[in-house]
């Protein structure tokens, strides 16, 4: 077992030391230094004046006058020269400088016209045909609901108009649909057939069962 030592001596050698006798041998300067070392600056029970390591033993040079002290400090600050800077100030820009994005200008030549094979077709098309073409190409913002659905009706009479692009959605009668008959499938019997793996049961519909 390793013996613990302090300053080259075994710890047991310090057990019989008389602390009062040891402190009596110290000088005033040594006691003051020991007092400074033992003070905990974070201890709230210690007076604030004793927590600071710096202490002055100088006697006051005269009565305290706050106004004269401020005047002296202002005068000394004006008379003293500025300290020489170790490094002169230079304006430096670090990192990447932000610059607004410049959008490329699109040059439009209105005088240049490209002719295609569809020019004659679109020029001779009626307004109803243009409405149908807009619906097929997906230009929903140009059509109302009636125009869009009318464009996909097959076999509509020739010459029927849908009020053109300026038309509005008009009222249309609701088309009623007959209700489907209820499903009369026997659920219990169908489950028994499923459990027995009946080959006669080829199709089973459990939708719309009447309860």
C-alpha cells in the first residue's frame, strides 16, 4: 500500500503539530498572506472588503472631495497623450460581400414574327372551336365550368355555341340517378360457404347490404 506524503513527509507526522504554536511563530506579513490565501471570494458570509486581494495601506492624503476629484480626472485625461496603437486601424471586409442579384433582361423583338403551320388554322377557327382547344390544352383560367365540360361532350349538335370566352356559367338542371337496389346477399350463409370452401361460390359482393 502506497503511503501518502505531503512535502516529503508522511501525513501522520502532521497529526501531532500544534497549530496555535505554529501560528504564533508567523510574522504579521505571513499572517496577512495566509489570510489572503484562505479567503474564498465567492463566500457570501465574508465581508466584501475582505474578498478582494488588492489592499492598500497608504494613509489618505486629505479629505475626500468628489467635485475636485472629477475635475482632476477630466484635466488629466485631456492633458495625457493617447496611447500608441500596436496596430493601426485598417478597414477590412471579411467574408463575401452581398450584392443584389441582377436579373437578365429579356429582349423582345416585336417586329420578328415566326410563321407556323397552325397560323391559318387558328385564324380561321371559330370562337367555339377556340374554347374547345383551350379546354383540351388545360387553360382552365380562360374557361368557366359550362364551357369546360361542354368541350368534352361527344356528339353535340353542329353550330352549338357555349357563349364564347366571355360567357358565364349558367344554371343547369340536376340530373337525377335511380338508386341501386339493395344487396340481398345472406351474409351468414356466405360465411359458411367461405369456411367450407364451397366451389359453387365464385363471387361475393358485400356492398350495399340492407341492414
